């Protein structure tokens, strides 16, 4: 968690708990807002558009895992 480490490293030692708490709060609020916005965008486009986005994401994940798997096997050899 590099951002949490940066938040704690850049404050006085007496304020590290506050910095960690603010970091956690901002992450939770950001995740909640991003989830709500993502759901609103996907639901407004209809089922076909949403399926297309999901299929594209699945294809991208499969491509990434295939390439990463091939690179990992080459490193072991």
C-alpha cells in the first residue's frame, strides 16, 4: 500500500494515526462513489452495451494472463 505509506511518512510521528485514518476514509468513500457511478453508467446503457463491456474486459484479462503466463514460464526455464 504505497499511498498509505506515503501518507504516514509525510506527517509528524504524533499524527500518523490521523493520517492513516484519513487515508482509509478517502479510500472507502472513493470506492463507494466509483461503484455507484460505474453501476449507473452500466445500467443506463442497456444489457447489450453492458455485455459488450464485460466481454471486452474478459478478453483483455485472458490476453493478459496468457502473455503473463508465457513470460513466467520463460523466466523459469
